[in-house]
């Protein structure tokens, strides 16, 4: 991530900040970060995450001030929108803008993330860095700002990419490419399809509106049904007729290993998959929505746990991942990819970027927590361990990296050792006195580790 250069603090104390910024006032920069001023038409409140309202956005960054009239804004998110006072937003400019710099998207749609459930406010940005390290095609980038809305200071926010079909985002055709979002009862939205095999809901994010013809919707539904039948079939591990005929192998492994690294309990709550219309195989990504990742959830700790085996009712993709772990190819690919990342310096890379991001927002976080209490719970599902200082939360994040990655390496290896048992054998309901080698082949003369009654034995 490109670090923002440190500039002198322009305003000495929060008590000196005006409660209202008049239209004819000279707007200033609050901290070393750019300051974003949003004025809605008639100072209307933003009450909907479906309907945009008009606004003007002014961004003050050092000696430059950019004004964007005829912009639109609305709410975004699910629980973060309905349950948080510090709300996230989606903004849409009249013309395309490069808010993150020339190497990133030139687009109309952007997100303003509040990161309110994450006391470090850097988990989403850290995951962009992780995505780059893994080599994912797209991971939403980050630019931190201070935000004023209708003259009221709202705290530290993050400008980030919208997950959408775009050359510098998900690089597929906007009219014909597919973007699916795995959802559930709490997050599905029209248009969506519910599969008949695993009863999983898939939000249809692209094509949109008139481009999503009935013919395309039928084709998407047929692909989903065929993919899930392949996952559940006896031939699921067959590279030509099983699930691998439907998934891009590299992006599947990179996305899944990345999701486990982040310890994000929401990683299987909302999953993006995409492909161009001419492709058969679906790609996975990006890694996103990490405010309660890195063990920041009170629902379940992932410090020493794998999210694919948590058994949560509202994470339906668990069933598919658990099935995939029974395939020796998938188990080997995941384990080897994780080991490769660790050998390439994954752990120190994350620790270094935690420190770097802390430096970027340190001035801003101090102002943020003059408005929002640093030791107060925001969501019932957010981690219920609270501190009085920002650096204590940073230490928690560093501790997670130091504990979780070595745990994950061991857990993957353990799963790999038993993954080669065919599904039909592992799920048999009667005792099986026969013996099988680790490739699932019946044998009368097993040596070393073998399987009996669906359990691993070491003579």
C-alpha cells in the first residue's frame, strides 16, 4: 500500500473544530490524511442503502482541493448499516475518477468504509496487502481519509473499490460476464437463485438490470446446479468430471488459503465468484469484508480453528469446502500453497504491514476516538475484549498473526494426512473391518499409516 506522507497537524484540538462547515468557508485538512467533505443537497440525511441522493464532495489533500459536484451517495452494508452510528456509504460520481491513483480503477462507483467494528480500522487495508502477496487478480485497495458529512466530523474512513465488473477490478464483460455472491437467509437480495443440491443462495451481481436476460439467468442457474451436482457426486475428485471442471484451480486455492489466513468468520458468509460468459470455470475472489476478521468476532474464535469446519448454519459454503477437503488434490494444493507463502515470508510481511498501516492512520485514529469511544462495543458479534489505547488493539492483531499462521500450517498438514479417504468410505454408517491405504484403496497388507473403520491407524 502506498503510504501517505506525514504533514503538519493543521488543527490543534478537537474542541476547536467547528460543528458546521459553511459552504463559503475555506476547507482545511485535518490530519496527515486527505479530508473529505460531503454536503448533501439541502443537507438531507442519508437514510437508504437503495436510493441515492445528490451531494457535492470536496477532497482536501495537501495544497490541492478537488470539488466533485453532481455526485450521489447512499448507505451500504448489512449489519454495519442497520446497527452502527458510524455508517458506511457508497458514492457514485458523475464521471469516472481515479481516487486511489493512476495504477488503480478509473470508475464512478466507490465505497466509504467506516471500519467501525474493527478498533484498529486497518483489517480491510491489511487484506489488500495480503491479496497482493498471494497474487490474487483483484483485492479492493484502500485510501484512508478523514470524513465530514454535512459539516459534522464522522471520523476515519477508508475509500475502497466497489466489487464490480471493471478492467481494474473484476476484469470481465459488464454485459455478459457473471459475478455471483454466495449469500444466505440474512444477506440474499434480488435477483438471486437458490440451488436445489446444497440449498445455497447466490446473489446475481452481474449482469445487471436489463442485461440480465431470462436466458442468462437460466444459464447461470444451470451452471450452479451442474457445479453442485459435481461436488456431491461419487466422481467429485475426478479432474475432468468433478468440481475441478467448474472452478479455476489457482484462484480457488489462493482465495481459500487467503480466507483461512485472515481467520475471517464472514469469509464463507459472502463469497464472490466470477467468470466471463465464454469460460466454463469460475474464478474466486476478492478477499473482502474483514472488519471482524483476524479473530475479531465474539461468535467464534478462529485463533486456533479452521473456518471450513466451524459448523455454522449460516455459512452454507462450508459443506462444499468440507467436501473438497476429502479430495487428495485439494488437500495437497492448499497445504503446499500455504507452506509456499510461509516460506516466502508471509508472517513477517503481515507484521510489517500492520506497523506500516498503523503509522498511516495514527493521527487520524486519535481524532476518530475522540468522537467514538475506543473501549465500547459496536456490534454484538464483534470481539468483546476492549482496551483503552489504540496500540493494544494493534498488539492483538499482531498476536493473531503470530499464533494463527503456525497453527494453520499444522492444521492443514493434519487434514492432508486424512484427506485421501474417499467420501463414501469416510461417511459409511456401518463398521468396516477392511483396511485402506491413504489413497483409499483396499489392501490386505497395509504398511505405515492406514485406515480402518474410518479412522487412521499407525501400527
